[in-house]
């Protein structure tokens, strides 16, 4: 690891913990699989720097508030361009997935439509 990476690690790890976040120490792990879906292969070792992560998953309600407060547009809402995907068929260049919407039924993770507990 380079001295600049060590310095960056010390800066991040010495920060006071942000509210409701956990510090994940830098390290290495095996990513992918050679035994399941073809797109997961090949299994390979990767290293990640230290980072902070929320202690709990972001709820639909929290994400909706973030979008409303910031005006953030998620990648899935953006129409891809022919310049970025020169070999794509033109009729396939459209936003690639569903846009966030509050679910009308409880989720399988036990939260209600607002993201809060049932």
C-alpha cells in the first residue's frame, strides 16, 4: 500500500463517526463466482479502501426524501446516448429500469409503504 493510501486511511479512520454510520476497515475479499451465473466469473481477489456505511439500510421513505430534497436523478432515469453506446440499436436507447415510486404494498423486508415499520 502506498504512503498516500496510508495517509488517506488515517484521515478517514481518525474522523469522528458520522451519525448512525459504521466504519469498515480496508481489506481484501474474493469477488464473483466460478460456480453460479456466468456474468459473476471469474472469481477474483479485490481490495477496497476503508469507508463509512450506514448502520441500517436506507428506506424507501428516506430515499424519496433525498430525491425530493436534492433533485438527484438516478442513473436508471437517464436516457443513454448513442455516443456512450455506439454499438447499441437505436430503439434500445431508453432509460433502463423502473423509476423510484413508493410501493403500494408492504415490502418483503417488513416495512410499510413509507419505508417505516409495518
